[in-house]
């Protein structure tokens, strides 16, 4: 298998007034097709790890290689292109636009690729089928349940077939039954072309992934397969 993510001695420090070492000498390799949970207590560095993996923040030191590309050397435009083409994001709050239909919300996942509107909507309908919402495309987000809204958000993340799906506390706003279905959906997305990384504080979610990486005070203290 190929390595889709390589972090080498990555550190991230924030200057005053924050003055915190959020990540300290973190090295991590993730292979294509894995499902990985990054977990740990509040303040352990999970959010910073998400931002580094998603190229939303630049490390203070160390290198970040995403799908063979050294993100540490890229400028803003190149980083935006990397995110648009290789990374799909799923958030706890869904972040769906109320005034758009579900299919048009999903289609926004292709806005920064320069894809024509007709092709964007066609791809969005296919993505909705993949997440079990093929009959909900014309609805508005407010007409969906919480679980359905998260499925729509996942469809938006995968509409461009990204190499990595990054999910930030994807079950945090859901009841247990809906949360279970979302985790199963995310697990099912992983394959030869897609890697799934979930940031979570929920031990139940972490144990459902194939691998668990535990952070504490900005350092990896455990990295192991889940039994």
C-alpha cells in the first residue's frame, strides 16, 4: 500500500498571548485505505492535528506530505488547490447552506475545481446516492434529520473523490443510533483510493476505526491497531 500521509517531526507552537506547544515532534504515516481515529483529551492537540493534516495550518517545523506532495513547501494558491483536489472535510456542525437544496450544497464541494454547473450537480447526485440520500436532493437542509444532514455533508466531502476524508467529531451532534450509522458510512468509504481520518474524543468512535492514534500534550503516546 502507498503512504497517503507522512508527518515527519512536526511541531506547532503558537506565540503569545497563547504561548502553547500544540504539537511536539509528531511523526505519523498513514497508508491509503486505512481508517484512522486521532483521539485524546481536550487540549491534547487534536484540532491542531486536523488543521495540519488538512493543510489549513503550516507547522512551525517538520514536513507534511499529502499524497506525495510536500505541503510544507507550497504557497497559499497551491495549498488551496491541494485541498480542493485531494482532501474532503466533514465537520461536526454540518455547515450546510440553508438557502440551497441538498444537491446544490453537495455540488459546492466542486466549486474550486472549475467544474461546470451541470457536471457539478450530476456528480452531487451520484454522491448523494452513495450516502443513501438519492431521494433527498431537492430538499433543503432544514427538512433533513441530523443524521441525514451529516450524510449530505459527507456527500459534499466525497463528491470530488478526494484521496483523504478528514472528519472532525462527525457524530458530536447526533444521537447514538445516527452516530453509529455515520461511522459505518465513513468506514465504508475507505478503499484503494480513499483514506478516512476521524478526529474524535469519543472512545466508541475511536474503537470503530481500524487504527487509533492517541495524543496527549501534543505528542503521540499510542499508535495501535484496534482489536
